[in-house]
C-alpha cells in the first residue's frame, strides 16, 4: 500500500516534469530530477526544524526511495546519484535559509566534496 501511494506521488511528478530551482512551500511537493531518478520534495514545519521529505524512483516500476532530513536555519543536504567514472554526479541541493527552503543544483564546492 505504501509503495502504491508513493508510486502515485511519483507518477504525478513524471507528469508535471522536473521543476527548476526554486523555493519550496510547506506541504507543497515540488518535482526534482536526479538523472534517470525523478521524484518530489516537500517539507513540514516541526518543533525540531523543517523536516524535508524527498521520494525518488528511477522509473514508474522501480521501488521508490524516501529520504528525510530535519534542517535548521543555514543547514543544507545534498542528494546525488553517481554516474560513470570521471563524470560529475547528478545532484540536487536542498538548503534552509531562515524561514525558506530552496532546491537547486549544488554550488561548486559542494560538488567537489561528493567525489
């Protein structure tokens, strides 16, 4: 049942396409793309911080993966998928700036850490 629910969310992401870098809003999913893996990211406000939830899958028949992280102001998380030898990984950076959460491609120094 959980897999079917997650698949429905991912199917919606495939229909809407990958979102460009931008600000997330609480409880409003935004599409993300990590190479062949596509999915959604959203956050909820909790006492501990902003709980970011990302669900991705590499195709409609693939088992979806869920990643959760609670961010306080100034924190960031990078999700990446490796590619071939010598190639940069495909990555998405989720950053909390005060009361905002932004999804974008990571800055150069973050990409360097991923190697």
